C-alpha cells in the first residue's frame, strides 16, 4: 500500500499546477505537458452529454463521422487546453481523475475493453511498454515511478 500511495503522490506532484499546451486525438488521447506526455486510451467527462445534445445532434455532419463520440471528448479536452490541473485523484481502480482550474473534470478510466494499457506518463509519448514514467496496464496496478518533481534532461541520454 505504501508504494501505491507514493506513486499517487508523485503523479499528483507532477500534474497539479501543470497544464498541457497541445493535445492529440486518435485511437486515444495525448496531453503534451512541458516535460512529459500523459496518454490515455479513453477519457470520460460529465460534460460530454451537454456537448452532444447542443452540438453533435444539432450539427448534421457530426452524425456522419466514424467516431461521433470523439467530438464531445475533443471539445472537453480543448476546453482545458492551457488550464492548470488543480487536483488529481488516483481512484481505487487506478483511474485518474483530473480537475482543472476551469472546473472541468476528466477521468482516465481503467475499464476500457481490449487494450494492453489504460493510461501512461511518458517522456515523449509512445508505447508505454517501451518505457514510461508511470502507467496503468491493468485496473488497480500502477507501474513505474515519477521523478522527484524535476524533469531535467539527462545529458548522458541526450536531450532535445
């Protein structure tokens, strides 16, 4: 339990007060913070229903996209672009609940079917199986460890 608590604290320390300046949507969601990328296979927000009813249902082309659910999710993510993370909660199933200073909540769940990882924090994005700072590969199981609140480049590894 101590290790899980320490992991949660280090994840909170890295995210609280930080903001992402870029995001990407594909078969998952990538949030580009200054010195790391937070990726998730899925995101959930209570705001999706309102966006769907006001925009997706009222904008005919949205009904013909391959993934109409990505429209509302993308709008929620765009609404938080540049907004600081004000709180992070690591839930018992290892889902992450991010609260932003604009009062938007985004949950990175761990119940997404047929995936080999749920969310990950990596230095540059990409497959967390090839390296990560922290990741959830299965509900309730966080692996890796975050640096001690300093993401300084390592000259031995090279830096961009």
